[in-house]
C-alpha cells in the first residue's frame, strides 16, 4: 500500500500482537450454531406447522426402532433427508436408499389428512424398494381421552 505522499501510515492502527480470547469464543459459538442448526433433527423449513401425525391407541407400545425416516404431507409431496420430492422422486429415492442395505426399516410420518390409498401406495413403494419393515408414525391419544387397558 502506498502511504508516503500523504503520510497515511502514521494514522493507521498498529497490527495486533496476538489473538484476543474473544476471537476463540466467537469461533466456538459459530461452530456450535452450525452443529446445532445443521442437525437433521431441526424441523425442515418446508414442513408446515399444521403437520400432525394420526392419533392411535397403543402407539407407543407398538413402536420399533427405524433406520430411515420420511415425512409425507400430501399425495405428491414428501420430505426425505432435507429434500422435497414428488411421488416419482420418492420411489427413486427409496430404491436408491435401500440398495445394498438389506433389513432397513422405514418410518413414515404421514400427515393425518393423507388418504389410505396414498398411504398404501407409499407402503408398497417402500416394500418394492427393499425395505424389510415399514412403520407408520402415530401419536398416543391424550391422557383424558385414553381408555384404561383391560
């Protein structure tokens, strides 16, 4: 930088001698935010707040651990690992995801307004793709409305 004609170098701050500890705190906080908000457990921006899974008695005792989770909002709208796909794209994604991994289990978080036909089509797609088991997500009924077990 040319500073001689106007003597600009006398008006510049001297370069810092060492890094300030605040730099490391800021870098750590930024890294923490990327870890937290880059997580797959943060709600997808495309999933509306009116998304509700069906309510079913015995939903918790019948639950099993799954390997892959997809969210279905409508007949032609699915969210898979951060991507929004249609029914043809969902079929391709399921085949690609199950390829080379026998025994994978799929959890389908279907919106409560999804029709039974659409749900069975998704179930059939997953079975044809090679998933060993398909489970439909459901919420247990509220405690006030729940009946006691016999």
